[in-house]
């Protein structure tokens, strides 16, 4: 399972915030459009979402 820290290290990922400085936790990661520009990149992130990865760590 991929941890939140590992996912944050991927290009285009960031920690989600609900308002400035209010971290939403390790399971919420917005991904920039350029990081999912092709089918392979998008499929990679969809696989992460479906696996339930991205929790604490």
C-alpha cells in the first residue's frame, strides 16, 4: 500500500487544504492537471484511489 507521504512526493500532488492552513488529512490529495495529462498518468492515480492507498504514513 502506498502511503500519503509517498503520494505527496509524486509530481503534481499536494496536501489538500480546506481553507488556508487547514490540512484535510493524508487521504485527500489534489493532483495538478499536468500530472494526469495522459492516459497512463491518469490510470496511475485512479488505481491509487481504487486501492484505498494514501492513508497515514
